[in-house]
C-alpha cells in the first residue's frame, strides 16, 4: 500500500469517528466502517462483528460497553426512509473487528495497525492524565 493510500485511509477513519454528546466517548458506526474495511454485504460484516463480540467476552469485558446496538434511519433511492440495525463501536470494538478480519486484505491490515496505534495513543494520554492527577494530589497534601 503506497503512502498516499495510507494517508487517505487514515483521514477516512479519522473522519468517521464521532463523539457521544455530553459523554465525550469516541465511537464509529459499524455501517460507516463496513465499506472502508472491505465488506460489501452487511450480513458478512455482522459475522466479523459477532467474532469480535465473542473475543470481547472471552477477554472479560462487557460487550455492551463496546458494541451498542442502535437503529437508525437511512434514505432510500426513492427518497423514503427506513430503519436499519447498526452498532455504535468503541475504539476497542473497532480494534477487535479488525483483528478478526483477513489481514491479507489491505483495508483490514491497515485497520489493524490504525486501531492498535490509536488505542496506544489513548492509553498514553490516560496514563499522563493519571500521573498529573497524582502529582496534583501530592502537591495539595504536601503544600
């Protein structure tokens, strides 16, 4: 995969993330990620999602914290709307979906790296925030 393709995919994944209002939780809609991950049919993507849910359960995490089922309205070609099932996915859920995909597909290989890096960045930010909170707490107790 050439550098321009990597940048395009990174910008696409970054652009698909959203934040839950009033909670500040980053998420992606599964249907938005389906095509960039190389899936054409929702049914096939649901299989990958279910494997990721199983992986989440196996590691001891609560799947509902990372794979929130939602229904949203989509426009049809006729201009009418209909309800479709979707998932709000945390970064961890996206990572698990990518890890359960076929790494020979370029979009999956990219997503595996992208979500691993993004997850590590978030871990480092959270570690730094905890460190600063500890230092602040020490200063209050010492000073």
